[in-house]
């Protein structure tokens, strides 16, 4: 194994790791040398997960091991004794779901917990940063799992999860008193006052005034609410995760409705790049391996040709479900993958 270590424990947290990751891609001829500088760190991490597993696959879990042994016995009964259990295990490991990526959470002063099941490759790194109390911004394409990462972090920290979607006015953050004198609370108020993980979803589409209100609360440790005579102190267990499709630099070709965030807002966040997790996408696709490979090919073509279109994990999940339900492939492509794409752009990315 190279200096990067096993794929399941890889965390790219330094410039040295980035250089090592790029050198690995060049040395193993996974990416042409002249193209490596154009690949993002999340894309290289995904590639490392994919190719490392291909060369050193994980051991099969108990269900896969049992299935392999049973299959080998059946084959022996029908006379195909040349296929032994080890060979079948390799087949099951290749065709069946990969081993689950679990995270054991050990935080000083907190009980040890575990995030069960399959989680996004970035979950552990995000958890470590959020546990420090640092406001964290997850930047990545639509449908790559940013909000789900936040949900897993809240569960690991044993904190209540609160979510605020894109807002257009600061009262949606601080709450308001209606004409009958009743105060209406918000997810932000509950998390700030009582503790919890607060997800500020799609923060790069927020109203500027609302963002300034959040900034003041993060900077000062106090927030003003309409029903409170004095500012309320931030709870010690308040944690903030913001999600965004851009780095706060304004709209781009794909995310046209995004606002430019001021430097003071951006400076408050630890920013982590999030990309699609190919290992999870394999899980989502199940037995629809051809569909998975096809979606990956279309996504790569869309990115290379800079076409304004999102090919997210949702296309894999819903498309696989539709195919398993007997919906024809041509309809699945139209409904879940190419939805809204012009015929001209479709011809550019699907010319085979």
C-alpha cells in the first residue's frame, strides 16, 4: 500500500496529501498527467476509493461469505466441482454490495457512539470539524449527500437536528410575533438556545440580511429575538453546518440562482469539498450495474463539456428503482437523467 493508506481511512487534510494523491493518479496511469491539475480533490478521492478497492477489494461480509459457500456447494452437487468457494467469494464480492463503511465516534467528554450502515466518505472528516464547534460549510453539487452528512453528524453527536431551507428575510431566521401577539419560533432559535445541529441549507441562495443576522450570532455568541427582552446566549452544544452548491462567488453556469457571499461570511466557516461518493452509488444501484455505469459516463461527459445540467446520485437511485419496476430504459433515461436537457446537449453527451 502506498503512503496514502487504505481508501476507507483516507482523509485529505494537507497539501502533502493532495500532492501524494495526484502523484498516485499519475504513477498508476489512472489520469493523464496533463489532466491531473484539472481534477478536484473530491474527484481524486473518489477515484482512489474506486481503484484501490479494485486492486485490494475488501473482505466479504458474513452474508456474502455464506452465500459463496452455499453457491459452491450447489455447484459441486450439479457436477461443476472446478469452481471452489474462494472463487465464488470473489464473484460475490464483485457483484454484491461492498462492505459497510461504519464510523466509531470518540469525543472527549461524550459517550462513544457509532454511525451504522453506509455513510458518505466525507462524514468522518466533517464530524471531526463540527465536533470542535467550528461552523462548517459543505460545498458540492446537488444531490451529493451534503444534508445526509449533516444528519449523520447530528446522530453521532447525539444532538437534535434542525434544518432551515433557503430564506428570503431575516424573520425566517429569528422568528416573528404575529398580529395576535404570538411568537413563532424557528429551527435556528431552537438550536441556538437549546443546542443541536443546525443545517443552513443552500446558504448561497439566502437573502443577504438573513445571512448577516446569522453572522452576528456566530461572531458574538449572542442573538436577538423578537420575544426576548435581552440577547440570548448561544448554547454550548449549538453546531452549525451550512450547505452550498458554490463557494459563495455567485451564480455559475449550472447554479444560476446563487448569490455572492461577503468575505466576512465566508471567513467564519471551515469549508469542506463534497463530491458524489461512488461507493455509495454502487450500493444505490444494486443489481442495475449497467445503469450505474451509464449514469457515470453521462455525468463525466456533462462535466467535461461544461453543460448546464445536474447528474446526481438521485438519478442512480430513482432510475434503478424504476428499472426494477419494469419501466423501459428509454423512459428511465428521459424521466430521471436527461430531464430538461436539450436535444443538442443530449447528442453531445450520449453519442454512442
